[in-house]
């Protein structure tokens, strides 16, 4: 389980409560807003804190390679100041396959996906999405989107957003379905095989 775009003062706290009750560890790809104490709590409870972006503004992040690293360093500094160590696990805003970056810098994702690895990072896309950031998403749609794409023939990297109330509402049912069907939950580590999308820029 991976959660993007938090922490959110109310919903991330609820997500952490559910994960604790269900004894599940997850990964949080955090941004530059939201309460520090929820990032600290997630880390202290055994979840992985990954780097996402500080402002989540594509125009800024993907303006150039230097702009991307300025943003990455900013969110990296925030995380390090809260949990006391650097994180080298990241998720590109929009995923490595995003096409929106093409508007601002041609070929930037081809460059960055190689370069972050050379700098010691590991990046993680996803192969299951709750589509919980889509307009009109409901707890029922989030649940169905996740369970229909789970596969026992691979590692499943599930994209969810801990800022969404309908994700909170669907989470326990997703976990219980997965447990009942023999899946186990692990936080991402530097040893976790990367899930990578096909590049479009």
C-alpha cells in the first residue's frame, strides 16, 4: 500500500489508525504541507516515508532537471528534519510515465529516471490504482478499482491518496479482502524491486 500527497490533518490520522488496528505497514510519499507530527507518527509506527514533491506544481517541478532537484531537496530536507534521517525512496509527481512534463521540458523523465538512480535513489510507480483522486470517486469505486487489479503473480504496488475521505472509508475493506485472499503487506525499502512505468517523455 502506498499513499500520496499527505499528510492531511484528519484523513492521514484515520489511515494510520486503520493501519495500526489491522497491523499493516505501508509507504507514504509526502508533500510540503500538512502536520509534521503525522509524518513522525507514520515513521515511528514502522511505515516508510518516501519523497513526493514539495508544492506538487508540475510547472515548477518539471521546468528543468535543476528545478526537479531543487524540489526534491526541499521535500527531502523536510522529511529529514522530522524523522532524523534521509529518505532515498521517491515517487515522481504524476509517475515516471507522466506526459505533462513534456509541456515544460522535453525528455526530462528519460533523464531523471536514470539520474535519480545514479544519485542513490529508488523510484516507485504503481501497478494498481484506486483512482481515488479522480472526480466522482467513491469508497465503493476505490475498493473495486484496487481489488480487480490485484494479482498473485507479482508484487502489487497500490496507489492511494491519504488526503481523500473516500479512501479512508474503503481502506479497511481493501485490507481485509487482501488478507482473506492470501496477500501480505510490506512497506517499501531500498531492497524492494522497483515498479516502473514505460516512459512517455
